[in-house]
């Protein structure tokens, strides 16, 4: 049977706080769901993909563009992203229901099962076929994307986490931060449910601390400055006193790690992990050529967490983040029960690169590339010998196109034999598409 893929992006409330050009970029990232499509599938996207790009994706996946049905809902109040109002019209629902019926769709895979997506699943009669939907519909999607819940679950199964607290009281926050500051240690404050580092803030008692994983950094000298700042920022930290907040020690110069697994009725399959590129928030990932063995502590922890989430009733993809500190500690800091921002890299690895790609290839993601008109981009990659070559299983894949308001721009997945070759390929890509 076929599936309905939904290219939404986290909480609608988060999208409302972004600028229009940021929402355009985020809307284009729904195209990542195309790499999970198979013949007969229906793909619900916020904006129509470039026809040449769609043919390019399906061509690499081994089937014609006509084999998938892309559906774009009517415009909504936030422009180029999927929102509740875009899916609510009776005319659109009737159209989508007809496509779903004609294509034999029996389940839904969404980037994020928000409340309005859950409602859509039930309206289309796909609740019975969507794995784990009962858990998702009763708030499970939010529970397993909560940084507060993560600390409880991780600590409960013995995973190492950064020194920190969970609280709904600003006084407790100040006390924890004051102790860290007294020892000269910076902290990171995390909103409970947020993505891509947009809900984080680094607080430091001294200047010169580089903030990675957030766009917000504040230097606070003196106890009164700390008290005043926490009081002023508390409504933002807690979404208007509706949520608890996580405060943790921030360890500068740590490597950010990310991994992914898929949970089904048969158990959890661990895909692998890589290092996250932070500039200062996520700008892609590097998946190393040599997959670590099952005894690797990161993969072991990923499998352990996935087992707990599966026992709770969750079915689907899970991503976990951790940091490797300069002194060699591996500290876990969040999970996300949804498609990851780089899930499509594993799909490209599995379905395009093939073979033992986690062992003999290195995949590098760049999320900001000055890709010109699509035909021109493909021609330039071919002219320079950079286009992905199935024979050598190396080269540049364009996984997302149209990230800029003008309809150009994109992302890149570089496939190489090892990290050194990937760096050389990235240098050549930058020369091909400067800017």
C-alpha cells in the first residue's frame, strides 16, 4: 500500500515568530520528504517543487516523477509553510481524500505529528493504518520532543546528561545559574519544545565564550544582572509560564553529535550517527565513512532510548543529540520523535548510494548553497565533474532546491570515499556556486 507524506515543520506557534524569508527557507525543506517517497505515494508540501527538481529526485530514486502525486494546499496566513488553516478547507479535504483513496494510501508519515496533522489523519480515515497513532494523538508527539521529558527519561535509564535542572520557578533557575557562574562555568537555557537551537540561550559570566547551538548569547556580570535577566526573559523561556524550562552547564568547544533510529513493531533499527555542523546553529551534518561497532556508547545509548520509546507506544523515527566534550565526556541532551532535519541523508545513502555506504562512504550535508537555476546548476556540476555518479557512488546530490525567496538556492549532500575527499569535493562545490 501507499503512504501520505506530510512536509510540515514543528510547531505552528514557532513559525509565527519567524521572518518571511525564514519561513520560505523552512517551507522548502519540506522537500526532504520526497526522498522517502515511493511509486504510488502522495506528498503534501507547502509549496510546489520545481518540476525539474522533482524529476531529478525521482530519477535518482529510480522511478518517474509521475509515479508520485504532489499536493499543495491553498495559501495560508503564514505564507510558504504548512499551517492549520491551509488544511482546514472542506474543498481541499475532499480533494485530498479523493487522491488518497485513488492511490490506495493506508498510512501517514509526517515530519512532525502536530495536533492539526493528527486531525488530518483522522479526517482521512488513516488513523488505523498509521503506526503508533494512538500514542501520537494523545500528546505523545509532544512528550517525546520535550527537553524536560528527555532529562527524566535519560537519567532514569542511566545515560550521562549535562549538569542541570528542570524548573518552573525563576528562583531555582537563578540559584542554579549562580552556582555555575561562581565556578566560572557558562550555562545554556532551553525552552521545553523548540527546534534548530531557536529556543536556546547561552548565559556566561565572562566574555569570549562562543555560543554554538543557539542564536542567543548574553554576558552577565554580577548577581543582580543575573537576577534581572532571568526575570525579564522568564516569559520567553517558559512560553508565558506555560512550560517548565531546562538549564544545563554549557561546555564550550564540544563536538555536537546526532544519530537516528527507526522504531517499528519488530523493534528498533539504529541507522548510525554523525557530527553536527554548527554555524552557530545547525548547518548540516557529517556522517563518517566508518560506522562504529555496536559497542560504541553513542549507538548503544540510541538503541536503549529507542527501546524505551517503543515500549511507550511510539512508532517512527527518533533522533538524539549529544556532545563530546574536550575532556572526552559523552553527554546526551535531547531526543526528537520525528523525522530529523537530516533524515533524508540516510534515505539518500540507503536508496541512491547503496551498498555498505555507512562503512565505505562519507556523506556531508551543506544547508546553504548558492544554487542557481536548476538546469544551470546541473549543467555546471556536470561540466566540473561534480555531479553524483552512480558508477563511482560519489559526487554532489541536491536534496533541496528553492530555499531563497527568488526560487533558487538549495542544499547539498556530498558523497565521497572518505572525509578528506569530502573536504576536497566541498571546496570544488563552493567554487562552482560561490556566494
